[in-house]
C-alpha cells in the first residue's frame, strides 16, 4: 500500500499495489457500482481507457442514487476520473483506496468512436463477432479483474471491514463476475447500468462473489 491518491481526494486515499493472493477464509459484503454517465456514454461511444469526467446527467444520477445505498466502511475505486467522482458523490466523506487494476478495458483505435462511425469497417465487424482482438485482450482484463478482487479481499480481511463499496467500470465488472460470480452467468449477462450494480458476499478462499441483490439504477 503506497500513500497517495487523486488530487483533491478524501482523507485516507491510498493506492493498492498487487500482492500475494489471500490465504485465509473470510467473508464480507461488497457493493459493486458502475460509474455515472460521461459525455461518451450519452453519445454511446466506446470510452474505455479515456479519462472522461462525469456529464452533468451523471452527477445528477449519482446524487439521486446515493440515498438508496447502504453505508460502507471503505471504498475501492478505479483511478479514472469518472469513478473517483462517482465514489465521492455516492458515499461522501468515506475514505477510499485507488486500485489501478480496476480501470476499464482499453478499446484501442475504437476509443472515442461510436458504432455508426465504425459499422462499415470490416475489422470492426470482425471484432464485434469475436473473430479477432482489438485493443486490450479480454484475457488481460480478466487477469486484472481477478488481481483487483484478490487485493480487495486481502485488504478488507486485514482491516476487519465487513462492508465496502467498489466503484469501477461495466467491462471490468463483467470480467470479474463472469469469473467469480454466483450464480454462474456469461460475460454479457452481467451488464451494469450507470450508477447501478449488485450487493455480493465476498469469500476470499476460494475467491467467490455470491450476488444477493441489485442496488442503484437497475436495468429496465
């Protein structure tokens, strides 16, 4: 754990670095929440690793969702601005740890673009069908999601926290839950709405997220 955090972050901000997997069995609750809307989300663009802030609509949604969420003892947050902003709006004043491995998938040359701009590109069409990889391979995102969850489990257990919030990205959460979520579901069956997500019981050994319910904005 290295002192530091985003400029203007709340007290106790830290950066979580990779370490060894958790060794003892423990259980706690995580509140998994996707960030609020960005300008790119509103235009249905591939945002990925682009560091966009929240749009005014995203800020308003986070403020509306905040009173519906359970209190947490600590926050684990992606380093990207939209997640840092969302965390502060959802759980004002709660100390946070920045987890680099919670960042979103990098969509390479398609970042900042939308389907209408790319639909005639044959490489794009092959990427959509799963024939080839563009940008960050899904296997790499899966490894990052697993590493992030292991570090969160270890940190929560070491500090004795019983409930923590995790604010990150749709693609990252789909990678995490398609590997460790219970009930078992495919990648695209774990879609998150902006400022929506799940409550889950985290077991450290074996690593498992048992989903117990939805939170925030739910899919219509």
